[in-house]
């Protein structure tokens, strides 16, 4: 494996107040970087001071959007060692996104090595207050300076780190979601399964419209028939109908395969719940509600882990779920998964990786 060069900062920053972190606004002292070109492949892996780098207005990423990213979290275990939740799943997904966007594959072992090296250097930035974490953001961008439409020949890979506050500083409050059948996030054959900048750009307009109407997030339906549920905002979605958990199947190709989604499916099955990964139409959701069988709805993602849905609006039809309170199952699965992340629950699936092991 290639040696990772280390260039330390001469001017370490003041650590922030753990009580006022917010999300993704503060960055640590260092970042991991490597470069790609046709002759050398990925090369020059290094940890260097976090900071600006030179770009040109002609750089391809600004025009044609070859940009992918990941999101994970690091914590400290009981011994104070940095641990990361399911990092290898995130790195593998980065390569799946890369393939879809014609970005060259990375060496997954080298990326994990790079992340471990970076976390070791910036470990003092991992916050310890309840609910806080160090958010990890790997990303790859195309760097050719050219306006021709084709895959870039040069790329840069970064991992940057951001201490983040408790997502639920004021306790978990259910969100209000607006079902849009006007706008779509992704379509079959498109890039929905990839974690790419363009999907987020495509989602902003509908999200702003929903906010104007007083809703927190958009619930996306499939791009062809505007019928089947796909995701909620930038999270996967689960419905608890009677005692069964239903979540949209990834087979449609337009849904991002969340690692939290997979963790919920795995954990719920382990706890003896029936889980169905299948098509679920918005009609079925409303019908289940009408019959009193829609017990809980929640989103899943790295940032919030579990985000209960309290109110849904579809076609001017507003329904309230579980009296607009977080449900029993949502609480249980939230405690299980965050417990594993923080080391207070046994890590039965081997999800937590210590950077020193
Ligand atoms: C990242 C992301 C998710 C959640 O994935 P996790 O791995 O659980 O964080 C869901 N949907 C979209 C569109 C995403 O980008």
C-alpha cells in the first residue's frame, strides 16, 4: 500500500464549544487528499492542513457535476479510542456512486487507511457531549479544465471532518412532510442510487416549496407514475403497518441505499419483526391510515439516525401519525442503533470499527 504523507498544520484552531456545534459549519485542522490522473491513477495520498485549494472557472465539476460524496460518523468508545460506524459500507458505496458517474474506482483499503490516519491526527476534535459526533465527509470531484462534455481525466479525493451537535438538542420532534406529485428527485435509470451532488440540486426546489407551505421535508414518489413512495428528503423511509415494517425496495434503482436503512432492517429482523422491502404506494399508506393500521412512519439517515414523521400532506389531505408523537418502535430502534454507536449496547453485527484495530 502507498505511504500516506503527513503534513501537520502550524496553526491549530481553537476547538469549538460542544454545546453550540450545529451541523457541518466547523471543520477540523486536517484533511485527507489524493489525486487522480490517467498516467498514475490515484496517487499522492496525504494528510494536510484543511484549507482552500486552487480551482479554475473552467473546471469540469462546476459545469457538468461529476461530484460524489459520502457521510459517516465517528465517536469515542469507552476507552476514548475513535470508532467509526460501518465505514467500509460507506467506502464501498462511494465506489458504486463513482461507477455511475464515470469516476475512477478508489482502493477501499487505502481510503480506510487514509481515514484512520486522519482521525488519529484530529482525534481531539471528536466531541464527547451526549448526542454529538465527528461527521466524516469523503468527496470526489472532477478537475479537468475543459468545457468538452466527457468524463474528466483528473480528479481529487478529499476527506474532511466536521464536529456536529446533537441532532435532537431539544428532544426528538416529529417532522411534517409534504408529498409531492409534481416534482421528482430521481428516475429509474438515472442517478438516484448514487450519492451525487446533482441529486441534491434536483431536490432543492421542491424542498423550498414544501417549506413555504410549512412542511419540513418532501416525500418523493417514483418518477414515472408518481405513485410509489421512494424517500423522504435525504432520508430513507419506513412505515410500520400493524406489526410489519415496510420500506421501499432498492430494486427500483432510484433510491439511495442508506446504511442506516440497512441497519434498521437488520436490527428489526434480529428483534423478530417482519420487514418487507417492496413497492409501497402512497394510496396504500393512506388506506392503512384510514383503517387505523398505520402505526408509525420514520426517516433514516446518518445525520438524524431516526426521524419520526408526525404529519403528512398529500393532495391537500393531511393525516397525523401516532398523535404526532415518536412511536414505540422508533424509540426502540433509535436507542438500539445509537447505543451500538456509543458502545452502550453490544455490537452484535460488528458495525463499529476502532481505528487502532
Ligand atoms: C445519504 C442519503 C441517505 C441516507 O443514507 P445513510 O447511509 O443512512 O446516511 C438517504 N437518501 C439519500 C438521498 C441520501 O443521500
